[in-house]
C-alpha cells in the first residue's frame, strides 16, 4: 500500500473565482463533428433544423458554457460569406486543412441557432490565414451590428433581425504552425492581429479578443512567439491562447499520467511571458489566458494518414478513448483549475466525434466516451472559488518527468450552495492511495457523495455496443470526522468527493 497523501484546504486561501468558460469546448468543420455529429437531417432524433437531439441532450447535461467555432485549422481557409444565406446558393469548397469537401450546408447562422438550443455561447474565430482585416471587420458587422449597414442588413435579409451579439472572437488559429494555411512569422501575425483587433473593436467595442499563442509547448518558436505577438497586440486583446495535446504512443502509462505537470509548466511559462510584456510596456493590464484547445489525441493518427482525400465529412480524428485517457483528462482539468486566476477560458477539443467526449453513429446511437465523465463532473460541480491545494503525497519518477505526486487534486468552494467539492486522481497504477483532506476552516462537514471512475483495465473503452463499460459509480468510501475527510482512492481512479459545509 502506498504511503498516505494529505491535503489541506482553507476557504480563505483562494486561487480565483472559476470562470465558467473554463469548461468550454470546440466544434470545427472537421470529420463528423458537424455533419453526423451535431447536425444530421433525417436522423430519428433530428429537429426541424436537422439538429440531433440525442447529441443535444448529452451536450446540455455537460453544461458547456462556450464553444469555439468553426476552427481550428479549417478557419484559415474559411470564407464566412460562403456559409450564410440560402443553402442552395452556398458554394462547395475544397477544404485544404483536412483535405475534404466542405458543402457549407451548415454555417454561421445555423451554429448560432444551435448554440442557443445547447445553452452555450459562441467563441467565433476569424480567418487570418487566407483573409485578413477586411473579412474580420465584415463578419463582426454581420454578426453584431443592429441594422442600417450592408452586412447587418444582409443578416436581416437572411432571416435574423436581431444581432447575434457574439462577444468572444479568436484572431486566427495556430498561425505559428507551418501546417497552417497562411502560416506567418510572429512579426507578421502580430501586425495583422493588431490591425484586425482595431477594426473589429471599432465595429463593436464590447467584444473580447483572443490572440494566437503557440500551438504547443514543443514549438521551436515558443515562447519567443508569445513575446513578439504581445508586443504588437497587448493593448488590444484580452486573452492569449494556448494549445496542447498528449498521447501515449510508447504505452508508458505512468509517464502519460504525469503529462499534466507539463501542462502546468506551459501555463506558468506563458503567464511569465505575458507579465514580462506587461512590465516592458509599463502596463497595468493583466493578460488572461484562453486554453482553447486541449485533450488527449493520438489514437486515430494512423487511420487518418490512410484516408482518401476530398470526401464529405469522413470519420477523421475519431479517437476511441480508454480509461487512462479519462484519468489524464481529469488531471488536465485540475491543472486548469489550479491556474484559474489566469486561465479564464478553455476548450476541450472537440465536442462530438472528433477527439471528443461524445460519439455517434450516422443514423444510429450516440454514447459517452470515458473522457465525458471528468468533464461532466468538473463542469457541473466545479463552479465557485478554486482553493489553493496544499498537498503532501508520495511520488514516483518516470524516464522524462520526476517527482510526480500520486495524488493530483483540487477543491472548489461553492458558497451559494454551501458545498466543497474535491476532485482527485490517484495516479498509482497498482495500489489504492489513502488520502486525508483537512477542511478545518469550514467547520463541520457532511459527505454528500463520493463518485468514482475506475476500471481494472486501463485500456477499457466505451462503444455503441458497450456504452457503459467505463462509467462512474457512487460507492466511494470517503468518510468525514467533523472537519477531516478520509478516503481510500482506488488505483488509477478519478474521484469526486462532494461535501456540505456550514456557511460560517
């Protein structure tokens, strides 16, 4: 048995009020995310707009607060005008980012309609690859200006009298990447992002803007890219983006579950770079972060490399997630919460079919992948104040990352509901972990429930035939003695310990 882990939580030692948008997600025109995912006319559950209601219910249960759209690499070749107006007039395009054919049957207005039904907000991206400043200002005018101008009146002609009032906009996507359509140097991107930001806010001064940071911590230009881009854009944007995916190609599960420590380092390095530019500019403004692509992604790489080009909505990036993937996703969510003073938005990439918590069959069922559950639990129960986790834990070493704590955890205090929720992962692959959580500042506590996601097989997956092979149960063993919670966390498990606390 592993040595005991201890955690102290004090209600006055706050990281930040968690911005609900940290639980955002992402829908790109890629694979079956849209066609066969959220939109499938003719499906037995589809509504009059062709939106799958079985998928809609799973998304609504997640309480997703914001969804990034329409890309992703897709946006760097996107002509937004192709996606609005009568469907019979819309152009089919060769989509170069993913080498498919885009029909534009589902477009900007349809997505805004979907978002309202899904109870979520839109994070819209503009094309700074093949397009630029002019297209950026025009789509904001189309989306947000009331009436009396060409593009606002065009929206009204298309059947949308009221403005969409999209308030969050991304200035391109991964412009540091050579794979990107219209790839730019940091200097080139910084200049165009600045000019786009200026005119977009001249059209609508109430919007918030996200500048592109590095596509991953492993980019050779990181973090010089961030410094150069912010040199140009610091006074004109509210957020800088981060993207990061992890995989277990070497089948080293202990190392794989330690990867969230790299995510911590990534966030901290970007934060330090932002603060360097703040100091350099003698600014009082604090740059916030949007971690608007994150997930596990590697399972589908081999199949995708064999796919024939120029299909319509082929099954691309359809990772089938296993139990250990869910554990890392849980650790990554904890990383985001540990840095919620700076990370105010984040997008699990993506939402349906494409590296996603929800999978569907065309014309058939929809089901929850393993990673659905930690995302669900944190989104529903992780609202409130993130508290500083003072943790003592036994540790292990891997060939790349050392001093990895077996216990990864954080607590969220929701004053309104008088609840504290502890999210915890036991990274130990073979042994349970005794854990003691000291909640002395809250007075007497009561256990509401202890949810556990566990499996004897790290590689166990959910499928259409076995949709509940990996699913959480509420038979966790956490007990409380006045202000101290003790639990035996199962090996390789995700845990949600919900507590009722006094209001004092």
